[in-house]
């Protein structure tokens, strides 16, 4: 008779979390750089969940900057822990 035990997922290491947060921050920085290279009259589509919303470049840059700030604060919390 063969029995199977439930295998718990391996805990994510703190170093892995830091690397993922740094990648996320870098991706948002690249997005801001790309948005800043577009003409101001352009509109962009920003994905929120599974939907795309039409926004001005200024609003999209602001949103990306907020995401950077959130990721940096999470990174600081990891460093303090």
C-alpha cells in the first residue's frame, strides 16, 4: 500500500523576496523611462488586474511612481526584520 503525504511549500527565503522586490522596482523605473519618452499628447493604457484603462501619460507616471514607493517601503521592512 502506497501512502502520500501532503508536501508543504518551501518557505520563500528573505533574499529571494528582496531580489523580487528589486526586480519589481527596476521594472517600474523602466516603465517610467519609457512613458517619459512618449509625446505628451499620447494616451496610454495601463493594466489594472485584468482590465486595461486609458490614461494620460502624467497619470500613468504617477501611478508607476506610487508602485515604486510601495515596493521600496516593503523592501525597507524586509531589511529591518
